[in-house]
């Protein structure tokens, strides 16, 4: 490493790699510093169960928000594969186990399945109208995600063209999302399926006046104007590898196993004091990009951190390796079809209201809502040929309504209790126990790993386990001083956020990395 660079990036997660690629391509000297012994941050894949050759995406899972423009600009060789099933939600009707199957490839399959649940065709038409609002919003917002922020009022005028557009703005940006959900849909199960996209990773409810649920919902529905979440072939690790390749080919340097001891942001250059291989080194940078949360930055600067209550994380992650897919109680649905998409468990609308209320009062909910994904049904390349031949699969569970305070006092005991409860919820829809399907390690232990919000904070520095680092933001400037900015600015000169804590950050998007790079180049141009 040299002692001086144009740009030093703290954290080599996917956003840091995106920023590094753009800036190195522009001819700047760029150095990424990473505390872990691997590149990629939360997008890395790891051999979670050492006895088996299976590369699991430990923390992140699907891709929707990564703009095709960034993929083209950086020449990334990524294949994002469509899941044939959008979602499967098991239920019991007239004493018989069945399931709502929403397809990504056949509207008729979705229509018929919803008719079997509700007994009418109007609910499907209402569902299309509701999601039509999200499509209108996506059409207006998506291309602006890689541009400076537009004032809220100017943004609103884009929707003042017809009744549908005005309804989209009102329903998604002005009033609590629960009102629109209840206005358009009558079936409780369907309401729940829709509203889960407003809850994943955050602690909120349908009529939350902060509109946190609206912001979360939008981030799940606007990606590349379709909102469809796809499986990256080769797992998230391949996304990280491609970004690392692009950054290195552009000329960016990287260093892992780095401990940051101090930052000095007061002088004409920014100074980073690090420890590497037991030796202290000082590096100067004209620009400093921060690819971790504001909580970590405050700690490094010795300053207090004042989060917003909506910054609280609320997610429980379980990674599993299966010897075979478990059989369903719903006999007329193939397991490969049901688990291919998002498998909803205890996520009825009223069920989630109840689970939120219990968690809000400091209790692990009696029935914890969750969703399960089996990515190897869409891309089995993360498994060795031997495991594929034997019928092995990976399975991921994302739990809702499990906020950080539930685990803060006794993380180990509460993690075990939560894991048991989530598995119990899944088992209630299976014809055989999940435990019988899990692969076993050499010591006989089942291949199942759980991560609470406390674990996620310790591993990745994400504030209280918030997988988005901080509360998600609307894609426009809500304050006058934000208008025209990139949403990456800090109070320190030439110090910019390039990770999820930036405005329009969150999820595996690369957007804040792109925007931080644009801000650096804009600043240089203004200086010249």
C-alpha cells in the first residue's frame, strides 16, 4: 500500500466495490480496506457447513434492486435467473390442506389458485390493480435512483397525470400502506402475502404513521421497474466475485484483515490510521467513502450515535442444508413447485398484527411469521456435483417480528427458542418433520445455523441487526437542503457514505456505491 490515495473506501462490501470500479475507471487511485479476511461483506457466500461442499449466501439471498445500468457499465458477467414460482402460501380450508400458488410465469395458474382460495375472480383483479400502483411508482422512480435527489413536491407532480398515478402516490407515499391493502383486498391470507414485503427486515405494522412499511414495500417492488426478485447464478458469492474482478481490473487496490484504529477528518486530507499484520500505518486520502453504518462511523470518531427508532432491525435468519425436500401436507402441490418461490408461514394479515403486538411488548410471538426460500431449485450450481446427484438442497428462512431487544439480554437462549419456534411453524405445514430432512455433520449435529439481530450486528456492524443498516428512505428529497444532492453527503468535507446507510441505500443494489462515485467525480469537476 502507498501512503496516499485519491480515494480510500472503508469496507469492501458490494457497494464499496461498485464505487471503486467507477472511480478507478475514471483514473483515480483507489484503495479498499476490509476488516474481514474476505471481500464482499454481506453478499459473500461461505461454506457454512464445513463437512459439505455447499456455498450458502449467509446473509443476503435474492437480487432485484441491482440496476441493469450498473451491470452494463461495469461489464459484470451476472446471470439472474427467474423463479417459476412467485410465492406459495399453505392454508387449511374445509379441513383440507391446500396452498395459494402465485406464479411468475403463468397468470392463469395464479388466477385459478386464488379462485380456489376465495371462491371469486374479483380478488385476483383487485390484486392486479393493487400491484399496478407499484408498477406506476416504479416507472416514475426507478431511473431517478442513479441521479441527484428530486424535491418531494417536484416528484409528486410526476404522478399528477391521471387518477391511477395520483392513487399510486397517495397509497404508497402519503398514507399508511395498510389503508390501500384493506381498500383493495378482502381476503386475510392474500392481504398478508402482500404486506410481508412491507415488513421484511424492519419492525412495523400496516398503519404505522412513520410510513416505514411504505418505504420497505417500495424497495421490494420497484427493482428494474418490475420488482421481480431473481436468483443470482452461483449465489451471492458470484455477485461479489464479479464486482471484485471489475474493481481490480479497473485498477483498484484491496487489503483485507485491516483494523481501523482512528480517523482524522479535520485537515485538508482525510487520514486513516490502520493496523495490519501487527504494524500501524497512516494513509491519507483526498476522499473517504464509508461503506458501513453511521453507528460504526460515530464509534470510530468517538462521537455519540443517535439512531431513529425506525432504525431498529427485526430479522431472524436460518440457513439449512437438506438431504431432501420435506413433503407437504398439501398433497396436490409438488414440493419442488412450492419451495421454488417464497414459502409463506404464519403470515396472514391478522396473524402478523398479533405477532407485531406481542413483540412490541417484549415477547417472542407465539406464532412467528416467516418465509422460506430454496434457491437450489432455481440454481443448483452452489452445490457440488455429488450433492446435486444425491438430491441435496439449501434452504433459507427469514423470520419477521423478531426485533433486537428480544435478544439483547440473553442472545444464546433466545436464539435457540426462536429457532425452535420457527421450525415448529414450518413443520405445521409439512407431512414429515423438517428435522428428518436436514443433512447431518460428521459429529451427528444437524446442518442448521441461526442468526439473530444481535449476531448480525456483531458480524457485520449493522445497527441492531438492521439488514438495511438504517431505516429505508423514500427515493426523493424530503428536506429542502437534500434537493440536488446525491444522498451520500455527510457533515465532513469529502467524506461520503457509499453503503446502505446512504439515502436510497439498502438491499443488494449497488446504488449508493454508484452515487458516491458520482459525488466524488462531481466534486472534482467543480474544483477544476
